[in-house]
C-alpha cells in the first residue's frame, strides 16, 4: 500500500517511518513530502492510497492542505497529524475533510494500522454511497412525466412525439412514465371480435353506462343499429 507523509520535520518523518516498519501483516511503501507545496503536488498526482498530513506546515496548516486537495477531487483518505488533541481539533479536521486525526507522541504501530484500515473502510463506504446517490439522481432525471398538450390522432389514438413520430398510446405512456401494461379484452371488444361468445350479464351491466369511443366500436354499433 502506498502512503504519503506530508511533514516538514525530518525527525518526525523518521519516527513515522519506523512505526510503519513495525506494523505486522502489511507492507507499506512510505513517501515523504517536506513542504506544503510538495505535498500539494504529490497528492494531486493521486498515486497513493492514503495520506498523512501534519497540522503545521510552515506558513500553512495541514487543514488548509486537506481542504484544498478535497476541493480538487482527492478521494483517498487524509489523516491529520497534530501535536495536541481535543474536540476542537477533531471537529476542525472532520470539517476540512480528514478521515481521522492522530496525536503525535501517542501513536504506536497498532494505532497507526487501525487508523489506516478504518479510514479506508470509511472512505470506501462514503464513495459507494456517493455513487449510489449519483445513480439515483441520474435515474430520477431520466424519469419523464406526462403533461401539457399531447397531439393524438382522433381515429387510431396514436400520439405524436416531439420528433414527429406517431406512437401507439401504450408505447408512449410506457416510455414516458415507466408504466407497465397488462392486456385484456373489454366487453365491447369481446362482442366485436368474438360475436359468438356470450358475455356475462354482470359485465354487460357494468359497462352498459359507458360509451366506447374506439372508432371500430362506433362503426360496429352504428352497423348494428342500422340492421
């Protein structure tokens, strides 16, 4: 696993390097950036799996660096190293975008490994959540709702889309709303298509008060009345 340490004190770098060497069961490749500018350049290359940033970096602070690299799209976990702990430092680190913070002088190999592991797991979960949210938003953007004035053929009931094509009514509704259709045959169509089939009296009564506007039904009804 590739790790970058942004630290302006060489002695602290050596201490951190030795701690990484004491971690059992994992191999870490530690790189060192000694200034704010070098750290910014190295992080922008996005070649490391996790970053450790010292709180004090000359004229700048580690919080400034974390905020800036998060702004430009750094997705790997950033862990702040500070000389003193406390709730204020904790809150500031989280607000800046740090995944964790460690207090110098209280760090051992076990704590270092655990912080890396937890930070990676937390970051992966966060990225997964962000991807799911992005996918959901994309899906919501694709959902189209029916509204406004729809050009519909008075005879066949096809609908003209915004490209000028005439679509079957059910196809248009399905495409623009996600509605699925189940097909059956209404009693008037049953009479038209299967005149020898007897429709139950219950269905007859249920549809007796409803006029069918389908052109084939109208033609059929007109023909029947004339006979």
